[in-house]
C-alpha cells in the first residue's frame, strides 16, 4: 500500500504481483486501476470511495469499503428530515470531490431538494483562496453547506468559514466522513473544536464485536504511549484490515482449487517504455490467472472486524458489486467532544437505533421508510443553539419576483393602479395573491409592474405571453382561463366563478296579492279573450254535428262555446272527445 504518486506505485508493480491492496485515495485509484486492468491484477481499495470507480471501465477494481453514494444518501435524508430544499456543496475539485457531489445531487433529487450552488476549490488551496470561495457562496440564498473534501484541506475550510463569521447561528454545516477520519478518530475533536462547533459529520458504522475489540486491544498494546485504543486506528484502518484478509482468503481458495496452483506471468507487447521514460513499463508482467483470482475475491463471505463481508450485485447500479450492510453514524460536534445523534443504513434510513446485520431478521436492503418514521436526536447547531436553522436567507445578489399586473381602465375593483398603496397596485386579485404568499413558510419578495398604458384595457393574451417568455415571473389579475393560454402558462385554481345568470333592471315597488296581474296589460287581456273565442268556435264547428252538448237553442250553444273556451285554461277537459 502506498500514497505516493503513481510512478512509485508502478515501481511496486514491477514485481510479479497477484493482488494489490490500496491505494488510499480515489485520485490515485483512477490511475492505478488502468494499470491493474492491463496486468489483470485485482486491486482491493479500502479508501477510494468515488462512485465512478464502480463503472465497467475498471473490471479489476474491487472496492472493499462503502462508496460515497451511500453517505450522500444519508446526507440527503438528513436534509429532508429538517425540511431544507437547497444546499451549497463545498468540495475539492478532483475526481473524488466531483464524483461525490454528483452522487449528492442525485440523492437530493430523490427527496425533491437540490444543490443550488457548487463551490469547488483546487487541491492544496490556501486559506485566502478558500475564504474567497466561501465568500461567494455566502452571497447565495442557501445556508446549508455540505463539505466534501480531503482531510488535509477540509479543516482549512472550517477555519476560513470561522474567520468569515459563517460558523454562527443560522448556518448549517454537514461534513462527509473525512472529518471523522481526520479530526475525530485521529486527533480527537478537542484539537479542532473551536472551528467545528455544531458541525454534523458522518462516520462509517462498524458494529462492536469480539474481533474488533481484540484488534483494538492489540493495537493499543503495540503503542503503549497511546491513551486511547481507538485513536490508533480509524474506520478506514478497519476496512484495510479486512481487505488484507479478503485477499488472503481469495488467494488461499485460488491455490487450493484443482489446477489453481499454476501461477504464471507473461509479457504484454503493448506495454513498452516511451523514449526517455524512467517508469520501467516494459518490466511489468501480466498475471495470467488474474480473472480466476478476481472471481474468488468477489465470492468473499466472512465476518471481519467491520462486520459481515460479502458483495451484492445490482446490474442497474453497480455491476462490479458493493459491500452489504452500508451504514453510517451521524455525529454532532459540541464542546470538546462528539455525540452520536442518529444512525443511517440503506434499509432503516435515519434511526436512533443501531443498524442490525443482514441475517438477523431485518428487512432486505433498499427497502425504504417514510419521512415520519425517520428519527434523530436533538442537534446542537453552530452558535450553540438547539433550534433548527431555517436553512436559507435572502440572497445578497438576489432579486424579487416580477409580477405583471394589467393596467385596467374598467372594473378596477379587480385590479387597478393605486398610488396610495406601498405596492402601487390594489384590488381583489392583488389581495388574493398577497394572502396566498402569506401562507408560505418563507417570505417571497415581489415587485408589481403595471402592464398597459392606462388609456385602454391591455391585451391579456400579450400579458400571458410575456409570462411565457420570462419577461414576467407571474401575472396577477382577472385573467380568464382559456385554451390557448393554458398551452403556454400554468394557472392557479379559479377563485372567481360567475357562471350563467340573467341580468335585468330592478325597480323597488310595493307588493300585494294582485301583483301577479300587473304583467297583464289590456292588450294582453284582449288577445287572451280573442284566442279563447277562436278556440271555442273551432271546437263548435268540429263537434256540433256529432256532440249533443253543442246542439240546442242558439243561446245554449253560445254559452257552451264560451264556457269551454275559458274552462279549458283551468280544468282537464277529459269529457271532450
């Protein structure tokens, strides 16, 4: 294992090797993985967590630790638990940092949150450079900062943030597991406590076991000057220990199989030194049985100091396999130490109870729990407060929403220009809009802009089109919802519905029991009487030759005609056929 530049790693591989354990960074792993592929040598890495290394481009790369996809999912659940919707990512601009932030963005997207600003800093950036980058990030709206850096530069980020006054109440800082490795497990939180007060950080969870306790005891005995057995090794050291045993078990099984003892190496004619190169590439030898040994490594199944060691395969996510039981501790720095506020695993999500290993009656991986089921203990945030930070402020370089308002000349009760109003507009529609904005859990600055010349009513189609074109962020007014407008913009639910109605003039007058006769004018009465006589005459003509009721003296026939005519309006004439 080595953390030296890649030429030193290649010098190690000039010898005939069958497996490599390391390297300790994702950046070097990208380089060494190409060599491992060419030489067909399994590369077991206990510290390279960049998710991009799991691609099919590196078939001989074996990650013996949990990659950053899982810890970014844990951070996304923490962000969702507190109801934040935007975060700022502060990360080192290399393969490790970029890969982690991409995984963070994907995890946040699943919880309807997002990375609103990415503050990347170069590897080895000094305090002044970091302060300048953080100052620009501080101009943004989000006050939730996710720090994904290497141990040598991450602590400088918090030192620069403290110098800028960004480690106070109202800010939220979440660090990935580098902080637990560099500042807690290695040196203790007390040595850096002034710069990281209130910070949340993650640490890969390894269950307590006799094997783990025995290893820590032996390491403490080997270093009598250490007062803390756990300080001599961090979680990555535990995964490195299991990685060595994984390689040993695989080699033992490989040599024990029938014919597996035949280990041979051959030269690859495609590997040769360039003119003047001192790398000695021509000395590299290809491991002929590398594919068989890789298969033995991927079939590993044992219990180590980190828990149960086994690979699971998901062709849709990671065809090269990932370790089972990904779990993290969520730690809160406070005072001179840290305290655990939650656990996270990919089947229980956030919980105050320690995750159980598979096979202990727990649900299978990838099962989810609802937000209401996720739990965390109380957190002490920067500034020593226990109140959950809001997570955002008005951005210094932000601008209010531009709301278009029709400058009407009629029906001003709906919306109109009002110089006495602080907003310059008033009306029923404006009141409804303000009431809706007031219900939001956060303030929204708006600026009302009149649309029209005030001489005649503006075109509402043009107003809607300006919203679609982005000239206005929204429009408020008595805007009818019609088909052609719904094709280009979204409307709120209607809050005014006139429906169908009859409009008539109203005249107040006294009413009595004969009021129903007032619509009947003399002309109307004459017309009614005339029609009654006409109907009676027609009936008489048709009936008098056959019906005895229409015969007899003339006086009787006339009375019958008039009686039939007037009674037909009020009675059912069932007797007339």
